[in-house]
C-alpha cells in the first residue's frame, strides 16, 4: 500500500513538547514514532520552519528542531501556486484576517505539495468542519487531489 503523504503544520510540531497538554502531546509523540518508523512521507513548509524559528523561547526552538532532525522530510518553498491557493482560501471567505495569513499559507502549501493529509492541532482555524469543507471545495474546483485535515490522533491506531 502506498504511504500517505503528510503535511505538518507548526502546531503539530509544537505539541511534541507541550507538557501543559499531556494527552495531545502523547498523541503527537505516537504519530512522530510512526513517522520515524517510516509509515508516512512528510512535508513541511518554509512557513512552518519560519514559525518555529520565530518562537521567543530559544530552548523550545532547539527542542522542536531536534525533533525535526529525527525524521526525513521534504521542504516546500513559497511559489506562485501556493500564493494563489492562499488567496483563493481568503476569497472564499475563510481565514480572511491578516492574522490568519499563515494558516492560509499552510493550506496552500499542503494542497500544492500533493499531501494526502494536512495534520494540525489548530482546531480553531484549520481542523474544523468549516475549513475542511471549504478546502475540499477549493481542491475540487482547482483540480487538485483530495486532501484531509486532521489531528494526529486520527493517524495512529491503538492509542488509549
């Protein structure tokens, strides 16, 4: 069976070291182990790396970069198609505020990279029915493949 291609947004990587949310951290670490075991192909974007490096706590940055060094991943850079998809997201009435610009970019990167799943712990802006339905509409109307948006728990089996 072909491996799923996962696009990881910044929130997922952040939850690898989120001791204030032990359940979510545990679920994310379980997904990370599956990634390390080669169960999934992984994509991260330039915006994900930039957001990690913009964290105010240098210790946290180093921890997250250390986790990233444990896995193999491809980096997708900004390009015209990512920007176009992000603009389509905004024009659809979704994530229209400037403060949601990076969320629109995450969607654009995930779609353009050909990811099967955009993995996110951002329930307010990405992992919710409204966003999932809007992204589905964009991928259909623009001729892209089907993409799911889901949290790590949906990609691991046997987690209690």
